[in-house]
C-alpha cells in the first residue's frame, strides 16, 4: 500500500498536465479523464522506473498524447471527426457564430467585463469552441510541437487537410478574439 | 488582404503560439485520482493467475504443463472408439455426396457445351436485356425507397 500512496503523490504532481494534454486534444472532459486514467495505469505498471526519473513528465505527456490520438482515430467514424464531406467542415456556421456572439457580454458592460476577463481565459474558451478536427490539429502543432507532416501521419489524414484545418483554426481564433475586441498583438 | 494571406503574418502566428503555450493547465477533475487508484486495486486483485502463465512459479508451470499433456493423451485414448464410430458413420454420406457432386459437375460441363453452340450475338442480346431489366428494377426500388424516406423525414 505504501507503493500506492507514493503513486498517489506522483499522480497529484502530474494529473493537471496529463489531463490538459488529453483535454486539449479531445475537447471533452469525460474522454480526457478516461485517457488520463489509462495513462496513469500504464505509469503504475512502470512505476519502479518512473518514480525517481526526471523524464517521467515527458514520458507521461507522450503516453497521454498517444492515447488521445488513438481515441480520436478510433472514434472518428462515430462522430465524423475527419469527414471531408460537407461545406460546414471546419468552417464555423453562421448559427454557431451567432451562438458565440450570444454568449458575449452585453455591449454596455463589454469594456468592464473584458477588463475583468483574463486574456488567456478568453483564448482558452475560444480554443474550446473550435470544431474537433481543427482543435486537434492546432493542439498537436502548437502544444505538442509536431510538424504538419507528423500530424498528418499520426491522424492518418492528408497533409493538405491538416494545413487547411490549422489555417481555419487560426482564422476562427482570430475572428473570435476580434469579436471580443481582443488583439493578441496589442497586449 | 485576402483571407489566405491573413495568417501568413508571422508576427501574429508567433504571438498566437506564445499565447497558446502560456495557457495555464486545466485542473484535473477530483475524481481522477480515486478512480485510477480503484482501477489499480482491481487490476491487482485479479491475482497472479490472471497475470499470464509465464508469470507463474516454475513448479506451477511444470506441473500444469505435465497435467495438460496427460489430459490430452488420456482424451486421445478415451475418444478413439468414438472417433472411429464417427468416421464410419460419415463414410456412407460422404460417398453419396461425392456422387452427387460428380453428377453436378457433369451437368455443368454439358451446359457449358450447350451454351457454346448458341450464337454469340444472341447471348449478348440476352445478357443486355437481363442487365436492363435489373437496372430498371433497381432504379425503381431506389426511387421508391427515397420517396418513403423523404416522406418519413417530413413528418413533424
């Protein structure tokens, strides 16, 4: 049991990082928790080697990322993750854009609330609202540091699709930040 | 500026990259650690028997291997009369089946010879007529199916 209590401390140290990696790729807290649990189960099987290893964090991050990618590719048919059909793919629909606008503070309170909202929180929320296909590609590029080619290979889609998804994700982020009168460069 | 050129702005992309990388970590749900510990306990409770035969102690591996071999040999001896009886009962039907298969083979060969004697043009015409009938029937059924689906979709 002392092994388990030690492992509990290990989990406390890394749980936010593991959960965040999975959450940003999957965009879903429940799936991210499943992936995080599986990553820690694997870590427990190798705990003898990981407990005092300074590379444990990197190992966990890679395992969480791979498990999340496996989850995405396994269930892509179920939720049409990489469907290349339909004009709405990757493009924010007017209805979705209106919904986002509707969630914004009222104009009269806008400046006061914007001052209160942390700019990173705004960006995080905008990231959350990206379509799954764009968010996963963007997260693998910016957070995980993979190249376009690596992302295409890992997600088993074409290079052109990845470039398009990342371009669209950046466009959507910029549009949404602009909708909040928020400019990254102006900060 | 065209939309495609918008994000070729390296400053903005670099700033976005920096901003994304500086996002704070999300807090893991409080249930993550308890459920992981529970899963670890369940996995451990399955015991060494579930850990695979190679993980068993040497004496257990040798004993179980000897028992398995003895069981197979014993079963072989015990089931030998049964196997002979089954084989004998299958011999008659197998001969009958072989005779039927030979007759079918001859019939198919004769049919092939008969078809060869029919003019090629007639065969082609017959094939085209069959194809047209099949295509028309398929198209009709497809349209029928589509109309029924669209009717059911239009219901409130």
